[in-house]
C-alpha cells in the first residue's frame, strides 16, 4: 500500500473548503492497482502528488488494495483524484466505490467512465455526434472458438481491407495493439490482443498525423489544450510511450491554424458527447485531406514525465502545480457528494 503524505507549503495560500476559508483541502490520489498499467499509474500518481504539493495542497497517495476503503474512511479526504490506468481505474468501478463512501471525485463519474472505457461504444457515441471515426468491428474471443477463426479473419480483410489496427476494446497504453499490413499477420495480432482482453476492436488503419488533444475544465467550461503531435519511426507502443528517445513530440502540433482548430473542436465534441468531466484526452489521426479521425478517449490521462496532457499544459503556458490545483478548486466547487445521479429520462 502507498501511504505517502505531505503537508502544503507554508508559502502557498490555503484553499477554502466547504465554506471554511484558510483550511487546506486534503486530496487523496489513487495510483497503482492491479492492471497491466500499474507501473504507469504509480508514476502518474507520484507526479500529480508532487505538482499538487508544490502548489500548497495537502496530498496522500494510496494504492488500490484491501486497505484502500479503510484508509479513505479514516482520512475523509475532501477530494479523491483517481490517477489510475486500465481496468477498475477507468471502467468506473473504483469511482463507484468512492461515491459509495460519500466522497467527492475529481474527474468523470462512473457511468460516463464506463462508456468512454469501451472504445467501440465511445466511437459509436461520438459518430452519432457527427465526428468521423475509422470503420471498425468488435469481436469477442469466444466467437472465434464458436465459429472458427479462418472465415472470420478472411471476412475482416474483405470488409475492412488492409492495413487494419487490432486493439483491445477496453485498455490503454497501447498494450495488445498491432498494425496488420498483410493477411498472414492477422491471426498473430488477434492472439496478442486477446492476451490483454477478451474482446478485440479491429478498425481500418488511417494514415496521417497522430495527435492527442487534452481537455481541461477549470470551472468555466471545457477548454482544449494545444494538440500534441506524435512522431515515431515504429509503432507508438508501450515502450515508446514511457521510455524517452523513441518518440519525438511537437507541442503544439505542426498543424495549420484551421486544422488545429478542427482537432480541438473534435476533442471538445467528444468530451461533451461522452459526458466527461474536468479532464480528458482524445487520440486522433489527421489524414492527408485534413480530416480528423477520432480513435479513442481517456478519462484518466497519463501524467508521467513523457505523457501528453502535461506536455500540452506546458505548451499552453500552464504551471502544472497551478493547473492541478485549479482542477482541485473547480471540483470542490462543483462536484456533488454521494452517488452519481441517474440520467434524466
């Protein structure tokens, strides 16, 4: 269990909490868990905690384990910030538990998190909102056992063509993701994908400029940060994402003013359409015609030293500590305590 805690800097102004000016809020950062992305989450959580402490916020960092509920019950933090990647951290379940304990969340609530966590559902929602997303199919591993793989694999190629991208329908950090350029590679890509999830999303590959657009809401509505362009001579896989040297980033992205405005618009539409709160990151491909294709969205973006949201924030001139503190302030001002309300009928 992670149990690090810190007092705020004496020089930093205290934040008002529940009408009590002068008292600094207690923020519990959740990091770790048991997903394949545990190490990334731990790094993200530590970076967020360090930034918040530099801005005068009292922070404790907690793993998602058997001690978590007791720790949160004893601490009664003013705000819980899940900096968790992968299952449980992004599928809404841990967020449900936080709300069952009557605590405030920073970020998207459990129901919208579940929608965003499923790439196929998220793509369907944003396409209904008018965004472009590559054609795709979603297939569970059980279907291959029931129907046999050969016909299914050939049908994928006949329908979507090549190349295609195979990825877990729920997951992050590019784990289990393959670009398939020949029919002979498809079976191996499916096996690799199913080692991380029981359902695969196969989508038509789009050539172009890969960009990530982060969205933050500091209390006056969602705003897109400058897009970050990702350039790599190989796949933008797990190793490339979290080990410096394999990827070159451009923040802001090298886009025309019109294209930059368009990718920011797409990220904001996705954020609204999916009902996301406080922060998100949309991954896009801009094709040679300037069309922005929505790929997926993340309700708990990476916060490591090589992650995209921090790069975008710094490109916009934000100090990370000040930005994260502003997210805390906005959440304390707006987030309800208790269970997430049911959607309007």
